């Protein structure tokens, strides 16, 4: 009989050493990627920006004054190669370009591993709006002490540079800050209970009037028999204010797309991409003055087609329901606000039909139209995008994931 001795567990000292090695390795990889981003931008230079061109691809100013422009067509491929959205890839490239050309002393510190990439990116994001002289001022004052500078100190240095080298912009920002009032309703984040967050900074007089109106509305609800708490009635009163204001301008038309399936305990709110309880949808439907429109179920597998270039309303709805977002991997822009693209161009015989239409946001539609990117449909909601360098990226608009394989 052979006895096997169990491998002893690593000691805390060994574990800690392994943690330090991995951490150092990750930091080194961050530096490598940041350097490669600058090299990628340098390998795809643009010309002077022509802002009068609304549709065709044009060079982008991804960084501040004095930094080179970048060919817009190169951004999507870099973004996908790094697992980012196109917007995220553009931001990362912009930070690398700003740091490399606008903050050379800071760039040297990053390349030497003395300043982490994340901190350099935050500095680059602040200096991007400065003139070149301002960025140089920040670079000279911050780079030697950035290791122990607070974020507040960094922001003060940036603002001092703005006052010194761009006084007109500094004054414009001061005036804007004095008028920094807002009223935000976060419809992009809806809880399962159908609740959204509201936040605002109002003028005192406006806030006083709003508080009085909400207080009056809450009291009216109580007089009508509402047993809800005061806080809940005040939130309901805000909705009543909106209904009354809009109804005074004519018919109140509020549309919320909600998808419900049999035996599914949740409903899907389309434009917010959130889920809510079916009971919450029932509550909305029971509110006075609500008109509920039940649309017939579309067969997503039915082949719809028209001889015209533009799709019919029914065809458009089918395409949007099949692919709720832009079909480029990683893009989350809603299909209802996207272009419906003929995958095979209409002028080359591509039909206006279910199998040949797919939603693409305007930016990614332009990339497909004006560069060597190609896209092939591999299923009702799956697509293969081939980049100019032969990389193939697959997307599934219902699962929101993507992966890459070499071409």
C-alpha cells in the first residue's frame, strides 16, 4: 500500500509573497498596455479636424492641445481588443495620448513604474481641457510630488493653470459653477419595485414653491383616503404635479414599453433595460387616467420583408425586439435609437427584411460603412464582426457578451 502525504498548505508568509508578486505583475501589465495605447494612436494618425463633416469618419481630437489627432476608424478595434466599449476605448486612448504628449514628465514616471496608470489617467482627464501651456505647468508642478499629493491638491493645481493660461475659460467655469442648478431623474436605474432616484439643486425660491406644492398634494391624497405614509404621499404628489402640468398642455401621452411573458415573475422595462415586478406593472395600469395598449405578440421567427428601402413599422419593431441593442460587441446603445442597417447593402441587392436588417448606433454604422469592418449574421441575434486586421469578434445582443478569436 502506498501512502500519499498531503501537500502542506502554504504559510501566510508564502501567500503574502505571492500576492506581492501578482500585484507587481498587474501593475507592470498596466504600464505595458498604457504604452501600447500611445503606440496604437501614433500608428493611426489623423489630419486636422474638419468639424463640418457630419457623416464620414474624420480624425478625432482625443486629447488636449498639442497632442496628435487619431484616426477615428482605429478606435473600435483597440476597444474590442481590450474588452472595452468604443467610448471606453476612446477614453483610454485619449488618456494615453494626453499623458504621452501633454504630460511628458508624468509619462516618464508612469513608464518607470513610479506612478500607477490609474492616477495618471485621472490627471490626464483633468488637463485635457487645458491649453498646452497649462498642461505643461501642471506636469512640472505635479510630477515630482504626485506620489504623496492629495486629489484636492491636484485639482487646485489644474485650476491655477486654467486661471494663468486660459482666464476666459476660468471665468466661464466660475459663472457656470454659480449656476450649477440641476434636477436629475435617474431613469436609467430602476429598482425591482419600480422606483427611481431623483436629485437636484434648486434656487431657494423655486425649492420653496416646489415644497409647498408637494406638501399640498400629499395633504390632498390624505383627504381622499390614502393610507400611505407622508413620505410616500409626497413622492406621489410629485407625480401628480407632472400629470397636471402636462394635461394642461393637451393629452398626456406617456409610453413605457414593458415586456411580460407567461410564468415569468418579472417584467422587462425596455428603454431602461431594468426589471420590475409584474405586480408593479399591474399597479401602474390601475392608476386613474392610464391607458393600457396591449400589442399583439410578434413572431420573431417570421420572415418579414418589404420592397421599399425603409422598413415597415412592423418590421422595425421585430428587428428591435430581436436585437435590443446595437450589434457591435460591447455596445449597449438601445436599438430604438439606432440606425437599422442593411447588412448586405441595399444597392447591392440586400433585401429590406428580417434576415438583412440589424440595429447599429450611428458611430458603429459609420465604421461599418466607411472602413474595412465587415459583419455577418450567424443567428437571429448573433453576429460576427471582422476587423480590418482580421480579428473576429462575436456578439449576442440578447446575452450582452462578446469574445475574440484570431482571424
